[in-house]
């Protein structure tokens, strides 16, 4: 009786053993996996972030810290400064020394009568 039970269990396991052996037999003929390579900038996504600033040194640090933690999709961070007097540009340059994705540029001064960049249309409305 024990031999019959053992024989039945052997018959039940035969299909699983056949599948396992068929997969193991294909193993030696497989191609080796590809070696990982470092991606170049041309292969990566290109996202640029533009951060306009004017005397934002006290509030800019959390924003820049968050941007430094972004992955490879973030290619560059351009901080456009409107001639700040509180050290905003120095803060950006300090981060740029550690992370080459960051750079600060200074924009042209506002024309007379302009309230700011978002309100650049105000002088035209007054005319």
C-alpha cells in the first residue's frame, strides 16, 4: 500500500520535474545578460527648471534643497536673479559648487514704470 501511494506522488510530480528540466536544459545556450552602462546626457530626459528670484535668500534654500534631490531627469536649474541685494546669488553659487546642474544668471533691470516681471504689461495698459 505504501508503494502505491509513493508511486502516485511520483506520477503527480513528474510534470513539474519535466518542466524544471526543460528550463534547465535551455540555460547553457542563453546569451549572457547585458552589462549595465552609464547613460550619457543625450540619452537622458531633459528637464530644465527656471526659478525667478528677487531678494529671496531667506526663502530659496528649501526650494534649492528639494531640487538637488531630484534624479537624473532634472538636467539643469537656472536661477534668474533680478539684481538681489541679500545674497541670493551667493546662495545659488554655493550650491552650484556642489551640483553642476545649478547656475545663476542675472536679468536686465526693469524699465522705468514697470512693477515687476509678472506685471510687465502694466505700462502698456496705462498708455
